[in-house]
C-alpha cells in the first residue's frame, strides 16, 4: 500500500514519530510537509529528536491567514495527490493541513484516514473545530483516540468507518518521557528548579489576535506568583511586538525560543504546573501527570478536566492563580489507551487494502 501522509505542524510531527516507524515496516509512505508552521524549532527538529523521517516533499506554504493558507495548500496538494496516486491519504489532528489534505484526497477519489477523529470542543468559532468536523465528514477511516471521541462520532453518523485506536501521543510519551525526565540542562538554561516554576504556552488565535484578550493574557502571566518559562510561539511574539508589550512581559517572564519536544517535555515533567491554551499541551500535561491550567473556556480533551488534572479558567487571572496550587487528584485514569495506538492505526489502514 502507498500512503501519502500530510503534516503541517509540531503536534503532527510528534504523532508521525509514533505512526511512521510502524507504517514503514509494512507499507510505502510518502511524507508531505505543507510548512504551515515553518519554524525549524516547531517542526523539522523532530526529524533529529524523535526519528521522524524527513518529509520527502516540502511545500513551504507557511504564513498568511486561515483562508489564504487553506487556499494555497489545496492548490498545491490537489496536483500532488493526483501525481502521487496513493492508496490512502493519512492526516492528523485539526490544522488547515489536515483539512486540505483530506479535501485534496476526496476530490481525487482517494480514501482518507483521519488520526484523532471525533474530537470536539463545541466551539465553532475555533478554526481547529471547523477543520476537525469537516475532515471527519469526508474521511473513510475515523481513527479515534478516546471513547468520548467515538461517542461524538456515533451521534453524528459520519459516512466513514469509526475505529478506536487510542491516542498515538501515549505511544510517544511512553517512549520519550523517561529520557526527558533526566534532562535537567534545560532547567539550568532558564534558571529554574524542579517543582518551582510554571511552564506556559500561548498561541491560540482567540487569545493573541484580539488586543483586549492579549492584554488580559499579559496581565495574567505577570500576576503568576512563580517563575514562568514561556517558549514563545512566532505568532504570539509578533502580536506582542506589534502591541508594544513584549518588553514588559520579558521583565516578568522568562521568554524562550520555540523548543524541541524533549526540551519542552523536560520542562513539563519538572514544572509545578502547566499553563496553556494548547489542546496538545493539555494532553501532554495529563500524560505526564502534571497539574494543568488551561486559558480557554472549552476543551476537546474533556477527560483531562473530568478527572481533575486540568482546569479551564479562560483568561481569569484570579482563577488561574488559584488553580496553580490545587491538590493533584489521587487517581490517574487512562482514557487514551495503552501505548499501542500506532499499531492499531496501521492495522486499520491494512483493512483498506483487504
């Protein structure tokens, strides 16, 4: 079987670290990177750290708004899919690259397999929610990471076949967390002690593109009563610079460049708490048994909240500060599987060739 895998950002590269190594033992894979997140520290570093195969095709289509980016990606992927003639197109998650990879495949009459299908935040204003719902609607294989995601799809009655596989991030976390836990060099680099700091990520459009919410984000981070290490996403840096608040934030928060997966995971596992607006980081914190505070009012990873490991505070600084010191739950459930999701993904792909 010939599989065309479409990637576009950091989380998708991490997931490919788990799936591609299994997939390539059974089938031919061609990796395409759209360049949606083109910063080396956010994407191509995973080739070195996690053994993700270097993409055979680099489209270099980063930058621009969602509509412009989607249009350019589809214009490039359409002819590419027709030229490659894969047996299936494999997409991950909820980015513009996910949707355009799926659309290009469907329009060429090629089956689509969607890893991380069925996730819902129920916030239609989020581009990620739009992408994941639309991709699910056009997919032939809906590879779900949790029973909640499975139930979401069963209510929606999609045209494709729903297959529970578990979350491939569990595979990656099980493999690399012990290595990251031994990495204290990154803590020394930023002058923090284990258990004595908060690691933060902030890049969600709803938080950084609106000046009023961006100001609230800055005020929240300044108010945190712990040292804060913030690997600064290029989007967030650009918005802070344009607003004139970057220097102010830098006086209160340790700003870092975008970090590789192992360095970021080392910060995460050693932090007192994680403060984020990222869906992927919420899940990474949960898998690492780290206290998580989410600067959103909805989440697609509902199990992390229901189990008490994650709290939604939006941009309410008082709630966020209180949540940073809440006791950790006594129990840690495993709603995302047993670390063998990659094998199940490839098993499901095998059924397309049967």
